[in-house]
C-alpha cells in the first residue's frame, strides 16, 4: 500500500508551487492502483490534475507540477482525500457493468454509494465530481480522456474500451438543489448533442452517452437515447 506520510509531503511541495520528480506508468489496473506511490502519481497525471513540468520530457523519471491555481485550489481537500480511500472493487465492477448495459438505475445507485464513502461537505463543487469520475475510471484500468477537444467542445469524460470497440461519453453537472438533478442531466445530454462529442470516434461500434448530475452525496445518471 502507498505510504501516505511520504505522499503528503509531496502534496505539500506541489501546493506551494514546487515540483517533484517521480516515476510514472501508463499501464494500470484497479488491482495495482493502491499498491505503490508510482501508481498514485500516474493516475493524477493521466487525469490532468498534475502535469509534466516539461511537456516533452521522456524517461523513467519526470518532473511533475500542478498546472494552475484553479487545480491547486481543489487539490488538497478533494483529489488527495479521494485517492486515500480504497474503494470496493465489487462496487466498481458493478458500476461499469451498469454503464455498459445502459442501466441508469444501477449506475445511479453505485455512483451514489461511492460518493457516500468518499465525499465530505467541503467537496461539493463540480471540479471534485469531475476528478472523482476520472480517477474512478482510470483506477479500474480504462483509457480516459478528460476535458480534451472532441467535436465542437470538450466533454468532461471520454472513456475508451479499445478491446471491445466501445466508448462512454459523460458530461457532468453539479445541481444547486436535489429537485434540479433531472433537468441538469437533460442539460448535460443536450450539450453532448449540440457540441457533437460523439463524432469522430471512428472504429468504435458502441458509443454510450450519459448526463450525470450531482448533488452533495447523490448522483443521477441518465442515458442519451
């Protein structure tokens, strides 16, 4: 397991605008995510919450930093706390099964269950929910694009399963109140359509699109028909 005293020291360096030198890997599965510090930093790098100090750096060890103040503001109380919690692999597997099978009710249940185990009242903002989703999918072992250009905009999450030629697109919204969650899911789905996020995914035979709304420890998942 990761020795958090060491990790927290590095978090402190990053939060103060410094850089750390770290070994990272692009080959992760859920089973290995929490077994080494290297895997932790790899997940944060792949989801965009830390970046290479030199974008063109290669090699076994690279210098890492927090990319901007906006990310730094959520890093300490959200991302760091999230990765300190080991999640139940059965819940994660059930979540992915629900998403691939278009089971809105199941996906809503499992995401809400994961939120209940990890989130605190300090974390109720959109950046946290985005980090939560991206980190979850990468931790399971999927290839994830986060806020990268697609169609006419930048979808929050693009999850790829190359082996089975299928993909999931997710647009996430934070709801101001519980009664807004359904409408916010619809707004997210509308954004996916208008911004044409699903276009250009050549070779993928099954593309599932979801709008997900969050309110405190609750999630609502709705599939685009």
